[in-house]
C-alpha cells in the first residue's frame, strides 16, 4: 500500500470548495427516482442522465469526485467517450460503489447487514484498471425501539473495516459510510447517542483491521432528529451537535469528512454543512457527498426530455455551487435566493 498516494486522493476528494457527487444509485433506486419524473428506467436513459451531469460545465469545477454504480463505470457517452474519461477530463476523480446492498441480519430484530465482501478482493483491481481511485460502502443503521442491536452495529462496523482494508490494499481510497437513517420518530438526543456508538465502534474496527486513517474519507450522517419526530432542531443545533460528536469520535488523522444528505431537503443539507464549517477551525475539512440533495433539482428539471438538458445542468450547477460555498462557510440564504433568481 502506498499511503502517501491514498492520502493525496482522500485530501483532493475533500478539499474545501469542492465535494463529491454520489451518482451511484443502484438500478432499482434510480428507477424510483425516474418514476417520480415519469421517465422509463432503461440503460439508455440512465446513461443519458448521468452523461448530462458529468458534462455540466458550470457544475463540475465544484465536484472533486463522483461515485458511480458498477454499470456506469463501463458505459460510454453518446459520442463513444467512456463516461469515466468525461469525469477525468472535468477534473473529477472517478469512484465506485462496491457494496451489494443490504439484507436482514438473522436474529437482528430488524437490523440490516451490508453485503459484498465475498469476491471484493478480486473485483477491486478491475475497478482500479477502469479508472476508479476510490470506493464506497454504505452501512445502514436504523433507529427503532430495541434497534440497533449491538450485534447489528458490530457486524456492520466490522464489514466496513474489512472493506476498507481490502480497498487500501488495492490502492483505492475507501469512503467509510456508516449511515444512521433519519427515517424514524427518534429525537435528536437519540440520533446523537446512536451515531456516537456507531462511530466509536467503526473506528475501533478500523483499528483492528489495520486500516490507515490517513487514507480514508469518512462519510457520516448528520445528527438530526428522525423525520417523523414532532420536535425538529434548528440548523444551529444540528451543526453544533454534529461537530461536537465528530470531534469526540473522529481522529485528526482522517484527511476529510464528506456528509451524506440522507433525505434532507436540498437547502437544509447546504445550510447544515455551512453552519458546521462556520464553527471551525476543525481538525478536518468538511464537505458534501450528496446524492439526493444534489440531484433532486436536476432530475425535476430534466424530466427525461433531451430539450431540458441545459435546464437540468443549470439546476445541478446551482446546487453544486451552493454546496461548494457551504464547504467554505461562505453560503447564505440570501445568496441562495439571489442565485435562483438569475
Ligand atoms: P444521499 O445524499 O441521497 O443520502 O446519498 C448519498 C449516498 O451516497 C448514500 O449512500
């Protein structure tokens, strides 16, 4: 393993002023997004959609890396240029989702376990040869009465650490993503306590598996009440709680932290990132690795129609720029409205 090279990639992925586009929806997940815009989930449509994002000239300067789904890594654009080459030409590092989704953990009382470790050591060199320089693995932690169980939490943290070690040996930077879901009715105190437990366990397992923290990117969820909770915290409180938690759990050796959006609204995800960065200086740069919070607007603008490509690219550029400003603590609600009017 060449740790300096891994560290340089992780540092580039999380450099302030840029962030990661998570465009790695599985075929079934992108199908749900396409359903919402009455677009058929065909290979051609998935390719056209992702190609329009990667060709968005006004957006890509704000994008340090793009997480791809396996299919996209091998696809070529309309004129035959591999999509990976489009990303490289735009200065974005290609990455690949390597987990294979989640299934119920036996005896897990509802806990899920992420699949995909079998054969991963053999898959990684192929991804590297195709241009991928980082990978993603998402562990899902759901909060419900009696959940997560320690067994579920431990199994997920262990799998994340095993994946991360395999990636580093293949000279690929692992994005370590433990996502505490915001679907439930839990309050922010519960979100804090569970996320703390998860991060403590994840870093313990990374240590046991010999993962070099200098060569990872952490992709956490923010500390936020469940969507069904009647009492929602302010932006300032979410920022303050999340930063407090990260300081207590994430060693300074980690080169950068890139958040998931997890179902927050576009502007909420931006506002939270901005508020956290403004609490700095912090031991690590904070940026975005958003899926929905970057893509909901372009998807609506596109609607599956070629004549809407420019509008979709403009919508993507707007969100990318707002989040890039947030990663530097330079965003404001006024700027958001002003930019939207132009
Ligand atoms: P969201 O920002 O939509 O949560 O997606 C990010 C991601 O990569 C989830 O695994």
